[in-house]
């Protein structure tokens, strides 16, 4: 079950930018910058809410390997909800206009939105770097490869966030935000798909990661150990 949850998170992360762009692209465009950010598609399409809210709820309810894993995913889920509950500022909505679930002035909502988005990806990156790579004394070669993938995805997310902040402060072209958001979501989604065993190349050769091995037990991808079937350490 928990493998399917990981794969669901990964799939939602990878699919979000394309669903948001496509659905917003066929809607009426109140401004030319509607495609400069995935967050901006909130006002033209239900895709952002329809994809991010389920992903956030899955993260909040996700049962990981230990309390720190549960804490990180729950916090990430809360920040994910914040991205939706507090919409960003766009050119066609004047300051002072109440937006979002709490009907907060758009300029204030934008600040909360930006903080939630930054902390969401930072928390996801930390989880990928430190939680996904946990291993026991017996580690397979494929597990070593997976750990490299988790670290590459995690550190890349942090680097992209720094670039994002620099481009924002330097007032780079608005569409750069869309490009960086697509990269962030794909890094997030790819790490979770690998963790869920959805990409066979990264799975252990002798058994699918986390799948029953015929002995009534399951392989714990986090530690390289075997745990009781159906449970996560």
C-alpha cells in the first residue's frame, strides 16, 4: 500500500505542470503572464487545486519509517495546502483584492504563498536526502544507485530554489519561474517514483523493492532490512 502512495505522490508531482498548463491554456486569459508560473494557473484552471490538494493530503497521512519521516512528510503536506489556500499575485488582480480560502488581500496572500512554496520544496528535498537514503548494514548495489538518485534530486531542488530566489530578486523574465517550477516538480516526482519502485531499472534484481518476496515478509527499501508484511518500520 505504501508503495502505491509513494507512486501516487510521484505521479502527481510529475503530471501537475502539464495538466495545469494544458487546462489553463484552453481557458480565457485575463493577462499575458498567465503562463509565467504554475501558481498563476490557479485563476484559470482547477488543475492546481485538483492535483496539489490530493498530493498534500497524501503527504500528511503518509506513514513513513519513523517519527522524523512522518514529521517531514506531514509538514510538507501542510505547506502544500498553503500553496493552494493562499494564491499568488498576478498582474490582472489589483492589490487589496481578497483571494483564496481566507479571502486575504492578494499582496499578502502572495507572501504566504511564496513562503509555503519555498518550504514545501525544501522539506521535500530534506526528506529525499536524509530519509530516503537511510540504509542498514546490508545494502544492495541498486540501493546505492537509488541513494545517488535521491541525493541528486534533493540537492538539485535546493539549488533550483536558490536560483529561483536569485531570479526573483533580479527581476528576471517572468517565464523563468515556470521553467524552474517544472524542474522542481519533476525532481520531486522522480524521487518518489523511484522510492515507490515504479521504475524497474532502479529496483533490486532479486526482488521488487517493497514487494512480497514469497516468504510473507517485505523488503524495507529504507534500511535494506526485512520487515513484517504490510508494515513500515
